[in-house]
C-alpha cells in the first residue's frame, strides 16, 4: 500500500509499524529511524510569466519576504526545507495560502495569485510550456536530499531491498516527471 502524506505522518506510521518504508523530502525527526539519502533535489521560486516579478532576474531576500507566498502545508518536507533556509538566513515570511497539493500551488502561481516555492522536479513541465518562470532570491539556496527511511529494527525483505535499490538508481533510470495539471 502506498500513501502520500506529510513527513510527520509517515514517521508516525513507521514508528507504529503501519508502514515499512517511507520516502521523505527532509530529515526524519526520530532517532529510531534509519535514513539513507538517495537523490538531490532543490526548491525553486516560481511566478506567472506575466507577473511584474518575471521581469526581474532576482529578488533580494527582503523583497521576497514581502511577496504573496504560496507554500506547502506545515509538516511537509518541502515546507520544512523552506523554513530551515529562512530561519538560517534570519528571515520569516507568512504564506498567503497553504496547500497540500503541488498542482494547486502551480496553478495558483500560473493564475498570478502569488509566488510559490516548490520542488524543481515538480515544475519542469509548466516551465517547459512557458506557463511559469523561475525567480532567483539573493542569498537563499533551497537544496535538499530525498531520503529512504525505515525503522532501525525493521527486517528488510528481499522485495523491500529491491525497492531501496530502485530508489538508489532512480535519477539514472527515470526521467523528470511531466506536468499533469489543469493548464
């Protein structure tokens, strides 16, 4: 059974043995979980192509914080990475809108409701189609690693070991996902 939910929920399910393995966007919070990094990732700031911001090649961190932000929900790995980078830079920003759906946030950015901070791999399609543009933010770098996580005491079956190996080779074996949103 596969589940998609915020990292906190996946960790809870691993701890309770309701889940064998999890793929997390951020670092796990529980020391009883084994973690292995398997893929690089980065978040990008996106805006509508007709946004006044699209004319700028970059924003200062202060300008960025004043923008209407469209962010993933609290507890998601994407949101945790955003907050980690902002805290490290001594910055804070409240979102205009939070959503658990990356597609909803992409569509909101396309519609000009604000700027979104999302994984690059999830916005390649709309970027290629010219529906959005990326904006650089001075002094902020949203990079991270995806992780395979399981309980340290978990007995790994051959099937689970095969899945872990598939994850380790993911970037080499599979292309970037294609956009399947509304636009």
